[in-house]
């Protein structure tokens, strides 16, 4: 795969972001959140995209910013681009961008069965803080799934990613 450039999303990226979001059915965000006309210009949200040289958006991430904290809402990668490090690239860029924004802490929740995401977050310095029992709706015919709560705190010398 060609290397991707990580950059802030622009209004013209939203259709691609919506398509990627729809391909992440277990973690997809409500479409109305992504269709918000102020999404790309809101100082309280940070949305980044991973774009190939040909202009194809392969992945995105979205975080909500409140004072000196952020909540990572989603990292989503097109199915054909998964397993190639784009999630890590986006997460590193997001964490790097927090310093200039005065963000010192990032919170998230992740399905306990999402081993790839848990490994990524742990390798980037996120610590497990707790659990929300039955937080996620069930997959086809299954039972509700717990959310693992995680947090990252900016280190003085770096952003804590390996």
C-alpha cells in the first residue's frame, strides 16, 4: 500500500468518512455526528484522515476535546487497508496534536473483544482504568458486551507511544 498522509479532515472528505464509518458496524458513530456542517471547523472536535497520494481516504479518527482532556470516539479503517498500521499512524498523529492544543489526557472505551485495538492502545501508553458492564449492544444474537475503559496521560518527555 502507498504511504498515507495524515491531515485534518476537510468538508469534502465527509462522504469518504461516512463510507468508512458504515464499514465499521460494531463501532460506527451516528451519521448525524459526521454530517454536522461544523465538524471540520469545531474547536472542540478533532477529526484526522489518512489519505493516499491519489487522494483516497483510507481511515479517520475523531476525538472530542473538553478543556485539557480528549475523548477518542473512533478510529476506523477501510476493510482493505486494515492491518497496515494506519490506525497507529492516526493515533500517533492525534496524540502529537494534543500538545499544542493543551490536551494532557485522553480517554476511550473499547469492546473487550477488540484485541487489536486493546493491543494498539496499550502499546501507545494507554492504561486500563475500568469496565462498563453491558455497554455495547449485542452482535447478531449475542449478549451485550463490556467496554474496557482506558486513559492516556501526556508524559513530559514524549507522548508515551512505542
